[in-house]
C-alpha cells in the first residue's frame, strides 16, 4: 500500500464518497483505517433514540481497514473506539501522509499522535469553528493553546468553509490553510432535479395529509433541544394569521422531543404536523420535494449542518440560525434563504415570514442548486489531493513543522 491514509472512528456517510473521489478522480491510493464498523453493522444513536445502519455504500472505491468489528466484540459507538492496532497498520502500510478529521472524541487525538510517532506528515480537515459553542475565558484560552499545538504539527490545514478558515487564521495559521475542501454531501442517493420534484411532490403531500395549497415547513434531524425543533413549532404559531393558517410542519427524524412536539402541535391554535421518524438517505428526496421551506433552528453546537446542503440540492430554500456553521457559505439572503438569531422564537418567526416569498419559485430553486454546487464531493477531493501533493513533494515531507 501507499498514498494517503485517513483515520476515523467509523465509516461516515458524508466522508466515504470523498475518500472514494480522492482515489478515483486524482489517482491517489486512499486507505481509510476505521476504529470500528458499527455504522455499517448497525448501532443506536442516543440523540435520534433510534437503532439503524446506513443504507448507502460506504466501503467501495478505496481501501477500508477496521481495527475492530462489532461482530467480534468491537466498539459499538464512537466514544468506545480505541486506536489499538493502529500503529502496526500505519507502519506496515507504506503510506506517504495521514489525514486527520478532528480532535473529538479522544480517538482522533490518539490517532494524530500515533501518525506523528510513525513519522507521517499529517493533513488536518475537520469541522473547525469558533462559533458553535460559547466558552468562558479559561476554557477558550486552554482550547486555543491546545489547538495551536495541534495545528503547528500539521503539514497542511484544510478549511471546510468560511468559519473554518476564520478559525485557523484567528489562531495564526494564515498561509497554512489555503486548501479548500468544502463540507459536502453526495447527491447520488437522492433524486434532486425538477423532474423528480414533479413526480414526487404531489403524491408525497397527499400521503402526508398536506393539501396542495399548504406551505410545508420541514425540519430534518435529531428531535433534540440542541437542534431546536420546539423553537420552530413555537415560531409557526407566532406567524401572522394568514401564514399560520396556511402553514404545516413536516418533521423527519426522531429523538427525545418527538412526543412533546406532537402533543404541543395539537393544542390550540393547532399546527398541522406529520412526523415520519428517522429515514434513510434513499428515502429523503420525497420529503424534501414535498416541502416549501427547510428550517434548521439549532440553538448551539451546529458546526456545519449538512441537512442544509441536502435541502439546497433539492431546490428548497432554507432558514437557519446564526448557530449553524454553513450559514455564511450557503445561505444567501433573499436568494437561497435567510439567517436569524439563535434561541429566539420571535426572531425565527420573523425570519420565516421574511422567507415566505421564496417558497414555490422556480428561480429560487435554481438558485439554491447553483449555490450548493460549489460544495461538492469533487471539490472536497480536489482540496485534499492538492494538499497531499504539496506535502509529499516538500523536503523531508515537511518534517521541520
């Protein structure tokens, strides 16, 4: 083996297509070393409160390796994964560089140190940001010190979006972070075009109990306080009477708030709602096409928000809070959606009202698809390939860093 090795806790549906494209589009041999196979074997997500396995191909087009497997007693979740056996794999692999994808959970930092000890130059591509979580002075300072130490030992830093690049530059790494490898989704499991919309929209709305004239506002994700679906329900109630009467809520996902949301929606003034539960990627297009507006009302901790990418690929305009990391990259006010303050029902209601004219417009759908097109698997792979080639061409593979 040779080329680039990425080290991750488990196969991730948003990452595997990128690793595949690095190898297939750029000719760089790509190996992914995973701590466990729980995401393809099946596992329980605590925020979704659901047990599932991903329904898309996560293992072809590159070389996957597993340090443990669930069927053999291996780790059943990301927090339990260890790097046991990683050093031997890295030493035997003949790799020229390693790709690190984060620093939490602890597996990632252990893998980072292991790659360093084996002499591999490290490329770093993670959901780096400063906006997603508020921290006191002491925690913020300690975090900055730790991250400067990590980044100073990387041979290349890849930013996934504007917040990511601002984070690197605030910490003093301008010039080391020139590689853009956007956070993205693979649209191939979906049916995103206007033809699919024409085929799926009316039949799905009828099946969900929504009329042709209702404005369907969609939320997709974990029904947890962090994601704020309760804020969305409350905001719909505060819309002007005409809009509130025309609105309906579509919840795609599961979690601890499901029962409370459905009970609350039934109280006067009632909000028409349908919750379809957790859905695999292959089933999502029908719901996106049934929707008129997508809302991600996260309170905190939303380092990116890949469901926004998915909605825009389907031509659905979006409303997101300032806590959502992709907002400066993907949300163009008045064209692809609107942005509002986080954790504020009044702000969310006013912003949904502002986005109302964007619903149902073919030109808006085209603009949404155009905006997200630059955040693609191919562009993400190209950024990784460029960083890899620069690093392996550098004297001593950048060991002076």
